[in-house]
């Protein structure tokens, strides 16, 4: 058999300034790149395993999990294959088919799929619409109370801490108080927050927090985090009857090899970087201010920004696209000429981007580039 050329290079994304929000928090520091090579082979973390991944002493996965639990302030923590697998496992352990869960209207598709795979009904708390698309604790309370009043037994609730569409940071503490008052456990989906900003699960009134190593914790994918309160550990970490030491929801073992060692190697770096979250927010706000100086560029979602993921409506680029021979592709191509990538090809009505981790100089270069492109095509507007 002759195999095709699979195109396994990433020079474009690596050598240019990548604005794709999905990529900004998953970039590996040097220590993690070294660990990646050291543990690149298949079951590389399993040499000293006595049956449980979370208890492996060498490399010290057990020690790492203790540190990780402290980092997010939970009683127990496990790694999974992603935030989605963490959500699935919680729903699976706590609900049965036909049960109902309540989730925010900005929830990620993986939340919907986790519920669907568990055969659960979903009630959605709507956001407040254009332009902020905010999920308010008041709306969460109202939707929950209406459901309860109409006789629906809600087994579990979920809040997306920072959503992937608008980059809004939800008021987790207030929503946690709402669901606890109703006696319903709550999951905080921290895919876009854990590893970028400090997470204290207990202070946020959360029973579960789930994270994504490849999205926000500087790890190779796929790897997720599942943190929980003690009272749920029996349900979530229940052992197999047949294979006594194995945890059923984890299917015995979850992420092994490169993903877990990079997550481990990056933890000190990530623990340090969350202390500088305010600086990142300030950089994002400056970026928004500068980009909004262009007529026809508006940030949507909550203002001022509280997270780096930013969505802009960009009628000015859409107008240029209408009259440009390359149509919608002009923006991608003009940015690429300036070594900027990460805005989807052909997209000009709106786009999402992030400057997380870039320096002020790089951000100034990026905003100047957008302004330069508008100036170049002023006759097409
Ligand atoms: C808000 C949110 N939750 C969950 C996920 C999925 O995370 P994972 O790939 O770790 O399952 C994403 C990925 O884009 C996301 O944006």
C-alpha cells in the first residue's frame, strides 16, 4: 500500500502571529516540549503502573494530581480526554436516560452532545441577545424556577464559565448559589478559563469544574480535567465489580503518554501565568479600543472585555469584500502577507480572535495591520 502525503507541517501557523482563540492557550512552554519528546512513545507513563493511572509514582502522576487539585481548589481530580469527556462522565454518573439537565444558552456544542449521548433532556437559559449575549444569574434563576414550578425534576446544572462564541465570563459564583438553593449540583465548564485565569471551585460555589488541557493549560491534546467535591467522588470514581481497582467512569485509564506529561510539565508555568491574568485582560481591552477606532468594526459580547476571546462585527470588511476581486478571501490574504493568520478564510462579516500571550508590540503591529488594510481599500468602501 502506498500512503498519501499527509501534510504534517505547521509552519504557517507556527511562523506567523496566530489570532485563532482556540490556539492561544494551548501553546507549550519549553519544559513541556522536552517532556513531549521524552514520553512520545505509546504507553510511556505506564512502566511503573500498579493498576491505576492516577496513582502512578514515576513519573509522579499522583503528586501532580494533588497539586492540580490545589490549583483549582477541589477535593478530588482526575484527567480525562477533554472537557467534553469530563462533562459526559459527570452526566453519566449522576443522571439516567430521560432525566433533565439545565444549561446556559451559550453552552458549547460538546455540552449538548454529552447530554444527548447520555439521553438527557436539556433546558436552556437564554442569553440576553444582541449585542451582549450575556447569561445573567437572574435569567438562570427564572428559567430554573419556571421549570421546577412546571413539575420538572432537574438533576444537574451546567454553566459555561467563558463561552466560545463571545468570550463572555459568566458570574459563576452567583449562578452556583442559585442552583444550590434549588438543591441541584452544578458543573462549571472552564475549557476557556482554567489555565488562563485563577479558578477556585469552592469559592465559585461549584460541585464540579472541568477544564481542557489543550485549550487553556498549555498541554498537547487531547486532555481534560475533572475536579469534584468529595461528596460526589463515590459516584464519579466508582470501582468496577470485576476489575476491582479500576474506575468505571474513567474506563480504567484516561489520557496516557504525551498529553498527560505535557499537562504535568506545564503546570508550574500555568500556575504562574494565571497570576498575570489582569494584564492579559488589559491587553485585550487595548486591542479592542484600537480596533474599534476603525469605522465599521464593533466588539460584541459583554463590554468591557473580561476575557481574551473577542468577537467583532466587521461591516467595513464585508463592504470591501463585496467590491474586491478576491471577494471574502481578501482579508485572509492581506493579513497573511503581513504574517498574521487565524481569521477564517473567506470570513468578513464578523470574526473571533484573541491576542492572549502576545506582547504590546505585537498587538500594536496587528492593529496597525488591520488599519492599513482598510486604508488600502478605502475606495471600495
Ligand atoms: C466552551 C468550550 N467548552 C468545551 C470545549 C471542548 O473542549 P475539549 O476539546 O477539551 O473537549 C470547547 C472547545 O472549543 C469550548 O470552547
